[in-house]
């Protein structure tokens, strides 16, 4: 370790431009770079997608092979190289300026971790044998999906609580406001929701919707029941099929398509297609259309909807519970 430590959440250095999201005041520990320097951080609870804030990095941080490392933000020379390494460039600003030394930025590691090993060593072409790097670590602790508690609806939209949610677009007539809808607890929905809220949206030519979230929602999930139509998200939206029956499919990258189906009378089989999709990223709003399939003879239908995700106001940034040089 180095000699610079902030134990009272009063370090301001991670609030500057290269760090997005910035931390106006937080804790910090200084780790040192030199040949053979190895570190391990252990977490008292599993940490999801941990983030490493690295300040004054003129060296190379190397995580184990196979670790999925993503550059979140940083200055020009702050880079992820070879998939598992984070490299900065030594830089000394002119005297009297407020520019930061070396490189600065944030990386994230994909997955759930109870510990992380890494090395901090000089760059291959470096003439500096030893330096200090400022570190803070955060991530998601104990976070589960939260779902909208729908409170009101009419023919033009619905409102609910997950922060504050407003859905606008052509609605149906089936609404569950007391978290008592059981339909998303059946087999096509994994994870199932035994009881939850639900609003019915309608499919027809030209039907457009927008849902706005009161707080940013990470990786929102759409539970879609009785889908015999096509949901189309904007081009570039990364849509992933989470679960569903055979005919519940993601097509063309940004569309979710179901197939109309009427079960025999007296059976408990579900109508049409049913399943869950997720959207990758952080969203404050999502636009989509709900229209008949290209080969459909059905001009209008109702689709049951629930939306969930992880509100970013609930994301917990925590310092490492234990750090030790190996």
C-alpha cells in the first residue's frame, strides 16, 4: 500500500471529469505499482458488476484471464487492453495547474464476485519503477429486480410506483393495481412473479408507447403475456430473450414477436405467446410500438404487461471490506 488514505468519505478526487458517474466525496486508499505487486480484495457479501475507480494511473492493472473488463469512463490515455488489462499513461501537469496527474477513469467487471485478484505493475515501456494509484471500489449489493406497482390507468396510459412511472399509449381494460395478478407466475415466465401488478396494452396499426421512469432503471425487463403481435423497440436497443414459450422470439435484434394461439375450451393453457425480454443498459424512458405481425389477420389485440429492473438510486456503492497484498 501507499500512504494516502481517506477513511471519512471526504476524498474529492473521484468527482472530476474523467469519472462518470462522479463521486463528489468518498473513501480512497492508495495502492502501489512495482514489479511483482499482487493484490486481492475480498468482499463480505457478493458484489455484482464491481467498479474500480482508478486515479493517477501510470501503470497497468491486470485482472485474471477471462475477466470481462469494460471501460466505463476516463481520459484519452485510460484504456482497456488485451481484454483484461487497464493501462494508464504517466503525465505531470504544468506547475500551478489543476490538471490531474497520469491517467484517470473507471472500469467495471462483469459478474458476481466474492473476491478479485489483480496485479499493478509498470507499463512495458515505463522508466518508472514505482508509483501510487488511488483506488475506490463499488458495486451492487443485494440488489434484486424491482417491479412497477401500478396505481391508475385509463385508455391513454397508466401510472405506477418504481420511483415514479408513467406509461403512455393505447390501453386495454384489464388492470391489476394491488399486486394480485397471478398470470406471470406460470411456466413461460422465469423468474416467475406469483403475484404482481399488470396493465393491458393494445396492439393495432400505428400503436406507439413510451414508458418514463422517475429514476434511471438498469437492464429493464418486460413481462409480456398473451402476445400475438410484435413489440418493436428503437433500432440499436439490445433486446435479450430471458424466457418464454416456443413461439416467443426476439427477431431482427430489436423486435419481440409472439404467435396467436387459442387453447381448447376448458383447458388452463395460456393464450398466444408468453415470456420475458430484457433491455441492456440504463434507461430513463423506453419507446416501443405494438403492432400486428406481418402475416396477421388480427387487427387488434390486448397484451398483458409488467415492467421491472434495478433503480439506480438503489445502487449501493461500497468500499472494499478487505484489501491485502498477496
